[in-house]
C-alpha cells in the first residue's frame, strides 16, 4: 500500500443569481462534494495509492471507485503536493450530474454511505462553513478544507460582511 491520495470535487453554485435568494448572497457560492464514509466520518474522495501508481493516478482511481467519476488528468490541479491532495473544479451542471450518479459507483454502499454538497461560505447570522467544519472528519480532512479554501482563493467567503455589505443574513425560504 502506498501513500494516501485525496481528490476534492468543487464547483461554483450559480443558482442564487436572479432568484429570490439573490439579496441574501448576491454572488455565486463555491461548493465542495464531500462523502459520508462507512465509519460515519466526513471526507473528500480519498484512498491509498496502489503499487506502481502515481499519486494522481491513485486519486483518479479513487474517484472512479467512490463516485463513478472519470476525470481527465489535465483537468486536475494540485492543492498540496506533499499531501497528495488534488482538486477538480466542474461546472454546476456536471456537479449535479455527478451527484445523481453517485449510487452507481463501485464503492457506494460499501466504503461510501452518502454525500454532502457543502456550501463554502459563512453568512452574517449563520456560520455555515464553520458549523460544517465541526463534523467528525476522516484523517486531516478538516485541515484540508482550509487548505482548499486558500488554494482556490475563496477565504473571503468566510467573512462575507467584510466582503460586501449587501450580505446580511442567510437565505431562508
């Protein structure tokens, strides 16, 4: 067994634009797809690099096994090379397509119990990202959330009141 490999699947959620929620958050929201593992912990698509695989090959194999996703290696960026942490950003249509097909993945129901679409923002009256980060993460997944936010340049979403005064409260139907 080789080193641990990790792949984050991200997108920008455009759905609030032009909707009744636009006043609550007038910008597209970054999202990440996280899995609920068989042991109840939350984490990215991850696993162990097989003998003879590069770290990227291992991460892409895990994506096929855990979420049924075929990824072009050229579409992957390195988040943290020392941690074998990679990321692919897809558009929202593909993000939703991935979610609809998760149950067809080889490891769904065995290693993977489910998935969460996680908004990577804090509202003034609802620290959504901070609340989510209180879950029980696998390995160093909690720390990797912050590394991913920094890598993507999304840390300003964690304090939206400073970023834009129009952001007043969390969206409530």
